[in-house]
């Protein structure tokens, strides 16, 4: 399934959160940004990924081309 993953550009939270959701937002959740930061390059705050999500476990397989949503 394709997901959009967004991390904050700036935050005052002690544990910054990433927002993750699929296109129709039937799956939407947050996780610590540090759990997904390895997939981002410098000055990048949004990526689309092919990933599995089951029972609150999120596993990214690959980054995909930007989607139009």
C-alpha cells in the first residue's frame, strides 16, 4: 500500500511526531519521527512509500515517486 509520510519542519515537542496515511485516509496514524527519519534526505519533509501496515506495525519497503494527493 502507498502511504504519505510527513515529518515536521520545526516543532517544540519533546518527541516530534510523523504523520502517516494512505490516499483515502482509511489508515492514518502518528509515530515518533525518529522511527522514519532514515528514509528522508536533508531538507525533505514529505515522502511517499510502499509499506505494510498490520496490527499497528508499519514496515516501509521502498520510497516511490511523488503522488498527486
